């Protein structure tokens, strides 16, 4: 009887086949006995150290504990992978949404506001320029229609800019300034028109009262309205840059976090699979094998989505939006430049200032360092010829130079070069206007300035505006496609599939070890 009892006491338990648990318990009893002989209770550091040693010992990790520990690690790693993917891909979706659906359209809309205001003033100057001359009756009617069209466009842009600036105090102030002063500008233009009609002045010679009123209007526009509109554009541009830089950093770091957490999840699952195979002498757990494959597929998919989101963010912002905003600014400045051309003829006492303004805006579009107004056309022709000889060479700066350095999409190169051609033709016509005025042929200069026939300034300027618009459309379309592709990749369906895959992986992991752990109950 005694022998039998001793045999049962020395036999290993079913859940402790190596007898490791009993050995650990023996060491624990010895430690407690030693502390009892010392007459003191163990302190917290002692207990912590003992727990660490016991947990780190091989004897502690019985089969049930090992399986439970690896299962917990696998489940935690799967949850971490899901959380990381949600953070990285959700951030990419939100960043793309901010750039593609809010900040970038707002920036281009603000640039359109600048362009609409500039063209309003150009049309107002043209009304004074043609005067009551019967030869310009049809042109006067067309100019009035163009003024009203731009005024409606400016009102619409302002309404949308006000909505977009709801969360931006600086933008709100700028929009409110434009809203508050635009009515005053329109009133001054209406008064100048009335005074001009009453004076029945000849072409190119507005009445002093009408000219003085127009000066007040154009000064208000150039000194307050246009800078405020430009401030709205700059604020939205800054938002785009901030979101873009932050999102690219997040996607770059997030890709590596996804890889690290995904590899940890795979390692935990493989470790659990191996533990079951070794401890239970089973070659493969079908449930865990399915989870491992599912995790690998999910990891590769998440990495691919993050990589595609980053590529499309670069396409939308660097390749497309940067060109859109540069060209939108170029168009806005070009309309102000065209207004300077009309102001130059309308107001001889300020002709020198308007000439300098015209040159400054031409330089903003195509910068030729050191060029003056008399030699700007020749310098432009030389630079354009060098570019046409070698399309990779862009021997000028400015907004158009930035665009030609950022050619990315099919048809964009030809479209941008049509802008250069149209700009060059417009500058040639402008030189002709100034030569006619200097020769005392004022009415001919007015006709060349306001005419809509081929070879006349407003026709040439219309070709320039169309060419810029076509190039903007190519880049805007590419930006919209990139944003839409990211929206499709990271839509609600993707989130639902990812959530379902995570729940399935968690369930299969628990199912795969449940039957094995039940053997120890």
C-alpha cells in the first residue's frame, strides 16, 4: 500500500508531463521555508524578482500555459494589426479627402476669385477706354456683358470661400474684407460709367470726373480686394502643404509599422502552430493554418493599399495640384496684367506705374531675370526658342516655368507649350499697342487693345486664357482621378471586409486551440 502511494506521488500529472510544475512548487516551498526561518515576510522587490524567475523558468511553461500565452499573443497581435491598419489607411483616406475635396478646390476657387476681380477691373477700364465712340457700340455692349459675368462669378466664389473659411479665422477676415469692400468697388465703377456716358467722351480720352472715380475704384481693388483674395488662396495652399507633408510622413512611418506588427502576428501564429505540433504531436491545425494565410493576405493587402495611397497622394498633390495652383495663379495674374494694359491707355498720368505693373505680372508668369519692358519680348522669344529646341530645358522661371518643370500627364507638355505660344503672341501684340500710343495713334491703339479679331489684344488674350484653362483641366482631371481611386480603395466596403477578416481570424484562432485546451480539463 505504501509503495503504491509513493508511486502515485512521484508520477507526473497529465498537465505536467515532465514534472516541472512539481519541481517548481518544491523550490517555492524551500524559499518560503527559508524566509520563515529568517522571521520576515518577503518585500515587493523580492516577490517581483521571484515571479520573474518563476515565469522565465522552463518549468513554469507547462503545455496549457504555453498554449494560452501564445494564443493571447496571437490575438493581441491580430488586434494590433487591425488597429494599425485602421489608423494608417484611415489617416490616408482623411488626408486625401482634405486635400482632394476641400483644401485644393478651395485654393483654386480663391485663385478664381482673384481672376474674376481682375477681369472686372479690366472690363471697367475698357468701358472708359472706348467711351461714347459709335465705332465701339457693339464692343461696349460685349464689355458690359463680360463685366456682369465676372461680377456674378466673383459673388459665387465669395460665397463658397466664406463657407470654406468657416474654421479659419484669417481666411474669414480676408473673405469679410472682400465682401465688405466689393460693394464699394462696384458702386465706384457704376458711378464712373455714368459720368462717362454723360460726358460722351471720345475713345481713349475719358472725362476727368469719370477717370478720377475709376482711379478710386481700381486703387481699392488693387490695394485691398486683390491682396485679400490672394490671402485666401495662400491660406488654403498652406493647408494643402501641411496636410500633404503630415500625411506623407504618416504613410511612410505607417507602412513600416504595418510590416512590423504584421510580421509579429505571423510569428506568433507560427509559434502557436509549432507549439501545438510539438506538444500534441499534430502536424497541422487547419484553423490556425487558415488564420496564418488570412493574416498574410491581409498584411500584403494593407501594405499595398498604403503604398498606393502614398503614390496617389503624390500624384494628386505634387504632380497635379501644384500645376493646377501655379496655372490658376498665372491666369489670375494674367487678367490683372491685361487690366494694366487697358489702365495704361486709359490714364496717361499713371502710364509709367501701369507699365511697371504690367512687367511685374509678366515676370510672375514667365520670369526672365533682368528683363525690362522694352526688351522683354525679345528675351521671351529667345527663351521660348531654346525650350522648343530642347523640351527638357526651361530657361525661365515664374508660374509657367514651374508648370513646365512639372510635366507628368499625357498631353500636358503640348498644352503647356500652347500657353507659352499664346503668351508670346500676346506680348507681341502688347508691344504694338505701346508703339501706336507712343506714335500718337491713340484710337488705333485702343482698337488693337480692345479688339476681338485675330491679331488684336483681347483675341490673343482669350487664346492665352483658353490655353491656360486647357492645361489646368488636364491636371485637375488627373487630381480628381487619383483622389477617386483612393476613395475607392479605402471606402466603406474595404473597411467592412477588413473588419470581417479580423473577426474571422480571431474566431478561428480561438477555435483552433479550444479543443486542445479542453484535453486538460
